[in-house]
C-alpha cells in the first residue's frame, strides 16, 4: 500500500499526521515525541492547548477569581520552626565515649576541645519539622541544617517524642549514631542548639499569595485516584490472563486489521521518525475503514466496560480510542487510574501522560485536575527510575499558557514557593529550581524582580523563606536569555543579600561565572 492512498480522510494531511499524536507517549529511553523541534506540539496560538480549550479554561478562571474574593482572608500561615545551632561530625574516634559525653550534656566548647578530629560547622540555620513517614506511616521529627552549599541539607530524624517535638531545645544536643557496616565506618553526627526554635507568622501580603494558590489549586483533589496503579516501561508485564480479556480482544482486532501497513509504506523523508509516521498511517486507516463498523464499536465498548469494572490498567492507545470515539471523561478516568513512572532520564512518557490528563481535564471542564497536571509539568514533578541533569534542558515550563488564562500567575507561583508549618491538606509545593526557570519567561519581569528583591530584604519574613526566595531569584537569573541582563540582575541580588542575617549571608557563595556565559 502506498502512503498517499491514506490521505483521503478529510482531517489527514501529512504535515499534521505525525505531530497530531499527543496521546502516544514515549515508551523507551531513546524515544522522542512531539513535533521533533519542541517538547510538545503547539497550536497556531503558540500554546500547547487549542483556542477552544483555552476558552473553556478562561471561563473557569474567571469564576475562580470571584471565588478567591470570598475566601477567608484572615487565615494565618506560619513559617517552619527555625533555630540556630552548630553541627559536628565525628568518625574514627571513640564514638561510644562521645555519645556518653553528649548524653551527660557536655558543653559544646568542651566537646570540641576533647574531640579534636571532629568536623565543625558553626551557626547554621536549622529547621524542625514533624511529619508522617511515607513508608512506615510513623510520625517523626526531622532537624535539617541549611548549609547553603552544594551538598545541601544535613538531616537528623528522631522519633516523635516530646523532648524533640515540644520541649525547649536551646543548649541541647540532637544526635545520629551510624553503626559500622560493610559500606561505611561508625560515625556520629549532631546538632548543638544555640538559639531556640521559633515559628514566625507569615506576613499578610505573603499569606495572601499562599491563600490564592490554595484557592486556585483545589486542595481537595488529587490528579490520580486512590486505586491508581504504577505503569511505564519498567512496570509493563504480561498478565497471564491478559489474552482472556476484552481489552486484548480489541487490541488484537486493531493490530490484525492494520498489519498490512508496514515500515515499507513510510516515506523516506520520515524514516527518522518511522514509528510515529507508522502510528499516524494506521490511525488514518482506522478512521477511514474501522470506526463505523459494528465490530469495532462493540469490541471497544466491551473493553471499556471491562476496564471500568475491573480497574484494568489500560494504555495510551486504548485511552485515545476511548477519547475519540466514546467518552473523553472515561478516557480521563482511565488515565487517572494509571501513574506513569519514567524508565530513565530520556523517557518523556510521564510528562506526556500529564499533558494528556491536562488536555482531557480541560476538555471535560475539570479545572482541579487540569491545573495540578499543568503545574506538575511546570515543576517536572514525576517519578523516574533515574534522572540525569543532561535531560533537564528539554523539559519546558509552559508559564505562557497560565498567563493567557487571566490567572494571577506571579501570585500563584510565589504562593507555592513558600514553605509553611501549617499547610492545608494536599497544599501544592513548587520546585524552586523549576519555578525560577518558569518565571524567567514571564511577561512582567520588571515587576517580578522588584517583588522578589523586596521579599529577600523583608525582615518581617522568616529567614528560611528569605533564603528560598534568594534561590528562586538565582534560578530566575540563570535562565534569562542575555548575558548583560543576567549580570545586571545578579548585582541587584548581591545588594539584597546584604540585608540577610550575618550567619546566612556569610554562607552565600555565588558562582558568578555561571552567569557570564555567552547568550
């Protein structure tokens, strides 16, 4: 069969065949998807959502902005509890004796004099947080020392006991004892608290941002359902009963009906992307020859019914057929029942899965799921078996789509940047690195810079959030397109940093050469 014989379908043009496959995710570590120049297909409006989809979303946003005006503006948010302390690390010494001394509450100065091989870091910002462990479901208290260095935080976790969670800790030790193993020596790590932990109230103007984010991002909804199963290239396994299912009957029917279309039919100019071209050709043939047949309709209906009743894990292709020929709402529900895990750094399938969920959510007027899916794409919030930094550059943020929806984008993104002690359940936290990259593409750069710099300078804001905004601004600068602009903005940041407490600003070391690269 020649390729041109498939061009009779009224919607099928070669220029669109390969790019019109948003539901087909990359299924291998080497696969690439999209239009081969950009990560995702873009429409004539320059966005990853069509005009019709954007119009639907805009109406929802208008009502959400009205809803925000009725929100409880008096809600108080508090910063994560913060103290100041010294950190020590000890190896290849008498660890048992050192622990015994600490249990007797030896003074910090005496400890350092006695254990001269200890590595010491003075006056460190330490966070104290209480949360339920994901794995064993037990409550823990975690102490996290902010080094402001490349290796990040120093963490010590303790049981949820009153002496850690409630009692005053100034002048006390927080320890972690690592026993000797086949992989490491015995070691001791400890914080000595020099200034008591406190939790400051977030100033009202910033609390409004957090409140706005909670109002716009529905905190009662998750993207995935409670019964969602993991899927992806490393999770697909042949179910021994799969061939008995109606899903197999449908898939097999489609496969057998299109097996006459092979790689030989792909034009030479598309050989590099032959699998996408082949899928497009088969889809065109199905549209023209199968979709109106009773057998196709019945097999698809039966497979969908079985999948819904038995919560069967489906696939991108099957979900696409359901969306096109049965119900977009059903296709969305199946996608929400399936959490895609990336097989490696180059596996884009988790991002495509989120995009498909976002598009179906928009088309079915499900704002709550749409915005979380879009924010997950922006924040690159996906599980992967591995993730090398070399793959990050190709993952775009798509802030433009939000700015076109009349959302207060800066308020929203800053609202999910703060770290707080008392979030509502399912509050959405953004990635500082990814949000900085997104904000570098904002239309309101002058206003943004002024706002961020004022936040860093604001002595009413707690130290940890001021540092987070410093890093948000630093990531923002890094992604600005022009060298001159980056260096000018960096100078402004250096001035703002001078207003930070001495024990923090002395730790900040900015690698200026990273911002001096050519445009």
